[in-house]
């Protein structure tokens, strides 16, 4: 193998899996009421170095549906992937772990949430697509602004 091939950047999804999944319906009386839910959706991501060339990136969503002032259901899903990341510039790593990898994981997370909700006998719940690139940029700008405020 030539030296150029050894230093070629590599980025690949090697494993995709559901790390954690939970669905709860606190009471059956929710099925006897008219369905006009209020949704509370919390989404977060995390990355952890597994070894020198692999990272586990996880995307977690918790959706609580309230109907008529009561909790109808809570669905909690963490979708994860093991990514090979090798010979990538260190300054690009936060973007890859915070935007690129979550973009890959999101469709699988969205499908898992919808499957759990429909199997729980509720109407389909398709999470709105998210622009993780824009979210990453916004988070970076907020972080820079808070650092600037701290120095002022």
C-alpha cells in the first residue's frame, strides 16, 4: 500500500443499531378521548470515541404526547452508529460528529419512532426533517457569542 493510500481520509458507517428504545402508554383511557395531541419533542446527539479510528454517534429523541391535559404516550429512542473516521483533519471532526453523522442517523430514528407510535395504536408520527448542518452552525455561533460575552 502506498503512503498516499494510507493517509487518504476515510469516513464510513460500519454499524447501525438501536441503542435504547422505550414506549409507554400510562393509561388506556386515552383511547376513549378525541385525539388532539400536544407534542413535546426533545432531540439530542452525543459522540464517544471507541478506539483511535472509531466513534459511536448517537441521536436521541424523547416525544411526549399530551391529550386533554394527560400524557397519552412517551416514546424514547436512541439510534446509534459506529463510524470509521480516519485521517480527517482535527478541525473537521466536530462538524462530522455533530452534523454529518446525525444526518445519516436521523431517517432511522424517525422510522423507529413512527413504528413505535403506530404499533401503540396511535396515528402516524413522522418527525419533521432536521437540517443538522444549520443547527451545528447555530450552535457554533452561540458558543462563540457566549465566549465573546465572557471576555467583555
